[in-house]
């Protein structure tokens, strides 16, 4: 790697500490249906999975039918919490400020509504400008590599000179399939160190616990 490497950040749970709100709401709503699953258990079981897969698993495992609007309600309540409480992932703001001039972008599965919320609340565009690539720009999202390929192409970098920073199994797999070096980051408040094994199994080249560790790693491999 060289100092002109492109850093490609996921958004939810990597830059913005948003994932925890989704799983708090999901845990609460499941509890209301008689399914006792802690927030951490919910995260470990379902984080990174599309809602349709989560729905199928819950219905099969617990012998119930979730109504069609169940996950729309989860997201609506989550957005309300985010609007009041959203913050950067611990260490993210300091990293972005310190390495303001490093070439970087975001490649996210988040819908435009959530991206706009983060821009308005946290001014993330101060660091990434217009270089925020979302899933609506590609035919298929993560774990397919297209969003990372699109990001690198638009930023003028080859995959071999791009580093993906992700917190989810589908994101890790997408980065690997794109032929990029992939760092699993556990800095979000939704993840514990126990999730490290899942990211390694998905193909992460490195897994770090926080932004300080990532900064040291990027220096070691001469990426910044």
C-alpha cells in the first residue's frame, strides 16, 4: 500500500453509531411478541442480514407470523431515536479530522432518507463531500462487490489501491469480492469483541477494535 490509497468507509456502524438503535427497537418489539432476546443476542443473530431473512428465521424458529409492516415500524422507531441521539462512532470524528486530506469515500447500503439525516445532523459531507455512494446506484447491494467497485472507479483508484472498512459480514464479503484489502472494525457500540470471529470468517484481512488500532494498522501498512 502507498500513501495515496483510497479508504472506503461503510456508513452505519463505521462512521455513524446508528446500528444500535435498530437492534434496541427490534429487541423490544420481539419482547412484546413474547420472544425474549437481548439486544446483544439480537445483534449477534441478525446483524448484517436483510430484513426478509430475519423475518423468515424468526417465523420458523418461534412459530409465528410477523405482520407485513413489522420491519417498517422497526425502522420508523429507529429513525426517531437516531434523530434525537445520533453521534459519530467513537473515534471516527477525530480520525476524519486528523486525516482530512486522505482520499476517502463512503459506500453504504443505507437508504437516502438515513443518509440525509446523517448529513443534516452530523455534517458528514464536510469530510466526504459528494463522495457518498449508496445502494441505489448499483444493481445489487452487499455482499455483491458492485458498490465498492463503483466507489473505487469514481474515485479513480484500482481495487489494489483501495481499502474497505466494514463492520458487517455482507460488507466484508463484498470488499473481498471486489479484490480490496478489508478491515473489520468493531468500534460501533452495537458490536463486541465476540463478533471478531464472524468478520474473520467472512474474509477480513484484519479486524481492529477501535479507530486508534485502525490508525496504527494503516500506518504500519503505509496506507496513510
